[in-house]
């Protein structure tokens, strides 16, 4: 320390220096406020992309197979389900080769479950960062969802090989997969926001999520087609947001030309959108009340 500068002068300078303080208040439930939060996320997009890339690098760092682990999980499950449900239980796949049917269904489900599972502890594992530096806290769970999206894209490369092997020709309706993946990303983000915020206070969430996702998978058309659900229960069944997403992405409509405006699937889309809107509004308020 310079002897010409007294301690009193240093303390006076510290007191006189204006400190920038960010006050975090519970958000209001209004579309305008929600748009403001989305604009804030856009401002911090560099941080979001950096964290997402970091998740991918850390996950596959020093692993022998590297990104091939993203392919191995849905591919191994597809082989198991083909043996058990197709060869063993003779499960119908509505005329589509069962390996293709199950793999296409496993792609969105693996993306959703991986993103939600990894993001649940996002706020808790970064507690020191959250309490010391301001940034939109939604970025933490969202970065895990984006990392899972990378795995989804990598795993989708196997689908091309399956389609070629079974000589399945796509139609123009396969382009419907793009908006459906967007809907799936929004829904996975909404669930991740709620679970990660609630996990701050109730640590049971982290333990319960794997069990919940296992039950949820069998309540979605992953190993069986929608046609296997009794007609009288089908409307109730499609209240499950993942049912519409998985049923659409299994490409039966793309291969057979069934329109995406089908009323039952449209009902599932509406459920998705409602869940997205309410969760994106509620998650910041939950996390604020929980003290994060």
C-alpha cells in the first residue's frame, strides 16, 4: 500500500463509489413481462451458448466413445425394445418397421428426459454463482436443455441409416418435424424451469424426477403406437403433452401423408403451448420465493 494514502482516504473512496445494485422482483403474470424476460435472455445469449457448449464438452471429456454416447443410449434402447416388444410381445407398429418406429419415438423422449434430468439440479449446483453475479437465472437450466438438443441432433444421424436400410421413403410432410422439435424444446424448457426452481427448496424433486420420467415414458407412445390406446381413453391420453410430440415425430404421418392438423394431435399442441406459457411465467416467481 502507498504510505502517502491513508486508510481513511481509502475508506472514504469506497463509500463514495457508486455501486450498481440489481433488485430482483417477482415477475407479474403478463404477456408483456414475459416478452421482456425473453428479450433479456437474448441479451445474454453469448453466456447461454457458452454454458451450453461447456455442458457438452464436460460430458464427453476424456471419454473413449465421445459424442457416440449420444447415439448409444437411444440405439441400445431401440434394440432392447425391438426384441422385447416386437419379437417377443408382437407389439403392433402400424405397418412401420418396429426399429424405425421405436427409434423415432425414443429420439424426442431421450432429448426431453435428458434435458429435464440434468437441468433439475442446475440452480442448486451453481448456488454460489447465482448469489454473487447477476444474470438471468433461466440460463442455467436452459443450457442443459440446449446440450441435450445437441445430443438429439447427433443421435438423429442414425435415423437416416435406418430409413435407408428398410427402404422407407420420406415425404414433404417430414418437414413438420422442425416446428414439432421447437415445441418440444419449449416444453422441455418449461418443465426444466419449474423443476430446477423447486429443487432449491425441496430436494426431493431431484430424487423423484427419474421415477417420474420412467412412469411418464410408459404413459407416452414410445414403445407402443397411439392406436393401441382404447378409443374411449384417447382424448384423456392426449392431454399428456409428450403424447402429441412423440406421436407426431414417429413419422407415421410423414410416411402416410396424414395431415398435422388432425384434431387429436392439435389438442396435444394446445396443451403444450399452455404448459409452456404458464411454466415460463411461474418459474422465475417460484425461484424468487424460494430465495435464489
